[in-house]
C-alpha cells in the first residue's frame, strides 16, 4: 500500500473522585501522587520527543482534583502527616506512616534508593501486620526520611530533569531536614500547578489532541438502561429496581464538555467513554452533544460485525461511522494486543527490545492486512509506568522516535485520521459492551454491585420528589438553587464506575473499604443537602468481609496461554483469586514471598497462576522447586522449575510420591503458570480441591503458602458462567478441610 498507516496512541488519564463530600477531605492520595509522577511526565515526554503525536483523554473529575491540589486547598491527610514534624506525631500517626508510606512499586521505586530500602526493611519488609512491632525502631530522623522518600520516590523522571530540587534530594539520600521537606512539597506544588497549562500548550502546538470523558466516569450504557447488560450476559442478575436514566447520561456528557471547554478554551472533538463502554443509546447521546469521534475495544467490534474481525483482524484497522436517526459519530476500535503489550508486558523488557517488538507488530499489520488505515492503541495513561524503568521515559522516548522514523507509519491523532482518511465503514448498530470482555459484568450483577445501584436509585428518587429544582436540573434544565446543584453533582459522583469496580469479587484492594465509604458518602450528601433524613442503610458497609486471603471465586471458564505474557490481566480476570500476603508464609526472606494465587478451568484443563513479590525467575535459584500440592480424591503434587517444561502429576500413596499418569504443562518466568488435564484430577461438578504451595531447595523447605490451612478451590464444572449469578454462589468454604 502507498498510503501511510496511521498509528494513534490514546492515553486515558483517570482516577476516582477521592474527595469525601461530607468531610471535605481526600481519603486516598493517588491523584496527588500520580500528578507528580505521571500527569506531568506523560505530556513532558511528548514535549521533548520530535515527531510525537498522541491523544490525551482527560476525565473532568480528575482535572477538578488536580486544580484543587494546585490551589493548595485540597485537604489530604497523607500530605498533612507528611508535612508534620516527626516529634509532633502521635503513636497512631507514626503507625500510619509505616503502614502507608511504602505504597510504591518495590522494584522500581524502593529498591533503587538505599535509604528508602533500609527504611522498608526496618518496617518489616512489607509483611502485613508487622508495622506495629517495628514502630519503636523508628527515631525522628527515620520518620523524617520516610516522609520525604515516599513523596520523592513518586516524582516522575521527566519531573526530576525539569526541577533540580528532586535530583538534589535524591543525591543527598538521607538525613533530610525540615527545609528539605518544605522544598520538596513547594516544588511539587509548582509542578502540579503547571500540569494543565502544559496539556493546553501541547494542544495549541498540535502535538497532542485533548479529548474528554463523561464528567464522573460513569458506565453510560448502564445509566441509559441497565437491562442492556443482558445482551452480552443473558443470565445476569440485575438490580431489583429499574435503572433507566438517559437524561443523567446526557448530563454527564454535557457537563464534561462544559467543564473541559471552560478549562481549555475550546470544545473537545472526541470522547473516550468510561471503560470503552458503548451502546446504541449512549452513542446517540454523544453524537447529539456534537462530538465527532469516540472509541471502544476490538472485542466490541468483533461482536458487532456478523463475520467478526476477519482474517488478520483486518476489519479492526479502519474508521467507522455510527448512524442512528439524524445523529452520527465516528468510531475507532482499539487493538487489544498492542495496547496490552504496553500496559502489561513491555515493562519487564529492555526498552530497545520492547520498541522493536511494537514496531515489528505494526509493520506486520501494514503488510498482512488489506488496506489498513489506522491502528488505534488505547490504554490507561498512568498506572503502567511504576513497573517501567525510570517511569517509562526510556521506553516512551524511543517509541515516539521510532514511530516518527518508521517508513509507511505515521503518528496521528484521531481527528487528523478523520481529516486524512475519507472512507468510513457504516454501522447502524453496535454490540453493547466495554473493553473488558465486551460486556458490563464488572459493574453490575453481583449482589454488592446491585445493592449499590439500588441505593443510588432510591437516593435519586428521594431527591427528585423532594426538590423540583433537582428534577429540573436532571432533565437538562437550569436552576439557581445552590443546594439542588450540589445535590445533582453528588448524584453524578455516585454514578462513577469506580465504586462498582471495587464491589463484587472481580477486583481486590486494601482500600476497598474507602471506595465503599466514598460511594455511600456521595449518597449521604444528597440527603443532607436537601434536608432529608439519611437512611440507616447508607451507614452500613456494602462491601462484605471475606475469609483471610479469599478475594473471589471463578466466574467463567478461562483458557489462558502459558508463555512469557501469560500474566495478561484480561486472561485471568474471571479466574478465582487468593491474596497470599493475607495467608501468611514461612519464608526466610520475606521480600521473596508469593503474593497472589489465581485458579480457573475450561473443558479440558485446570489452570493455576502464582505471582511473587518479585519475578519468580529471580526467586528460584538453579535446582529450586516450586511445588503445587492438591488434595481432592487423593493428595497430588506437581513440581516446577524456572522456564518452560512439563511436570509429572504425582500421587501420595503408601507414604511416598508415585506417578499418577497425569502430566502438567508449566511456564515459570515473571510468574508461574500451570495447567493440569481435568481427567487427571478426577473432578465432578460441585467438587472442591484444597491446595498449598511449597518452595524447596535441595532437601530444605524454604517456604509454604499458606502456613496453616490450605486454600479451598471450588470446581463448578462446564456450566460455570452460563448464568451471571454463578460467581455469587461460589462462596468460600471454611479453608480448614477438617
């Protein structure tokens, strides 16, 4: 082909709305930390990269929080404790520092700095529950160094090159004083104040296109009509009340555009819907609001087209035009493989190898596809970089340079693609789904998620009945009633996708209780603003406590690959999960422990994945064995070593390990992945396996997880996932098999 192949990178910048509306303070520090690390670094790297062209998608509720920090008005307990003189800290405050101020990627953000690593080890090497016993070891000078290092480690590489103070503090390394700490926070405040002007300048220079997301990052199709979830998940259990608020969906889009225009001085042409979630109704709203383009995931397109993506996924690499009635909007669909390589794989590679692999894949698309026009690469813009060397700067700089220099490939924004490529493939209907499994199962269907939606619906109904002004505002009208305006904003905030992301069993976080509290606080705020009695249910947590370490049971059949990229987030999203750090481990070196245990199955195999605090290739010395022990109809063991291999499934019989006839396939690299043929385990639907892991070196046992009762794994059989409710019935049993 003679025409260039356009490559569009869209970086989606988003954090939940962490500000508690009742207390007026930020419950979690991630907006501030990502601001000094990623929201500055990402545009700064583009600014210094000749030929770079990208799209930055900025969520309005994130921008609101950045402005709050830039103004100095944000009330952040983490910052307040960091600024406080160590001698003025109480015992609980000292413990808070030890439990929270090592919240950073150990390999990339703690280990490179000797003093920070020393403090980490003093505090117990990250082993949960050890901070209290270690607190007496910390003198005031240690606490001051910790206060500085936590925020210093979170500063980005481009920020360090732009602001000399950061480099000076890193070189000093330890023995910080009050003046050093004040200089750190003053400079970070200056950096944060320059973030939005930097994005604005790059847009004006034509190096980036800025796009928007609905204000509080809601799942638009579910707001329009939650019943749409049953298209992809026919057996989904939905809330007991109707969720049909298309006017709220329109309001989220309209307010997002309005705030964006006030901040940047122009209306955005494009919109990335939260989680790439689309439906016909949601697309119609975006089109009628005057937006020119939007985007979703390749799996949505594959479900939309009668013949799927076709050979070499050729259908993926073209602009589309969605038309419905008199409304139309251009559509792009992201290349999942390329996007996930950046998000989940390349961080473990040398930058040169990663860039060469990416460029090679793009060239292959150009050569093998019939007349491809655009390759959309869309992913999270902040969370991947803590896993990269130097916060991603070496990788991104090389990537932008390589894209600008590769013949036949041209970096371009989505608006530029629409100007240069006249062809549009027409769509009058899209499959309703998101960029996760082409459905909405992450945000609706679990009892916790459904309860959240029901609380939201009851709050909305109470607000509309109480206040005609609220009803008028929600329907698209105007009002000067400040309480009504703030109540509507609180309702919109409660519609954000993040609260529902953390409900249910799909994801786990040590901060899930804070997310639960924030969601309920937004609803409580609606009642208080309108002088209504707050229902007692809103003071009770929605998020249920689980047995130690249990996160979720399997929700669907999975067939993950076993190779160096087999820890793909999406491949294991429907797997069962235990948090091994909450199970305890008898390890000689605590920082060499195991962290996560995933399990699942399809019609042929049972799959397992084990993640460590570091790459398992580094944990396992030559000759070491990582063994999985399984107890069901018998007691089995399979041993693994670093690399790719097969292991015999052994059966404990007459006091010794004997061949069972089964053979498992494994890959041990960054993580360990293993599959065992189902017939070898002799499982029937409804059976349960109990298991534990051991690490051996010669005749010595180095570690065992858990140290006491084994993990309990439920096997539901081939019908798993046929109904959305399956996950909820797979509640954990008592992990003690006795």
